[in-house]
C-alpha cells in the first residue's frame, strides 16, 4: 500500500475531507479525525479504532497493525505499516475507524433532535391559560 492508496481509500468514505494536523495529512468526517498519514513517519498511517477493534486487527494482521505508543494506543489509535498493508486488510480498518467517528456524531445529532422534538411536543400539549 502506498500513501496515495491510503489517501484514496480514506477519501472514498462519505463526507470525508482531508486536512492537516501536526504537519501531516489527516482524514475527517464531520470535523473529527478517523485516520492520518505520515505518523510517526511517511511509512505509516493511523486509524482510530476502539480498543476491542484494535485487538482484533492486531491479532489478525500483526505485520500491518501496531498499537500507537502511550495513552493514544491504549485508547485504540492503531498505526498501519503501509508497506505490509493491502487493500483487503486496510479497508475494513478504515471502515471501522470512519464508522466510530461518523456514527458517534450522528448519535449525538439524533439525541439532540429527539430532545428538541420531545420538548416541543410537551410545550404544545400543555393547555394554555387564557388571559382574561
């Protein structure tokens, strides 16, 4: 896998935009990073997985996926060895990372809209007192 191949795969997901963070490219959905390129150097990428997802990918493909160092790695940030990665191994990891970020934001939007609708419905259901 090349950096350009990683980029094309990441950008193939809906609402994804490329930006820069800490002097290297990142890929965002709804303004939140789900993957980066060039960290710790140009031979690597990163996907933002859950800890459980990270464990599954690392066990299945230890030559491709490595937990990032420190607290970020313990939280699921997973580096991707581009030289060892193949389309068939990277795509599911990017899909999981994108889904973690995109669906989290969508859940917040749905809860907010639902709360607004409930509040509006309660307000509409209250009997209004006439002013005499």
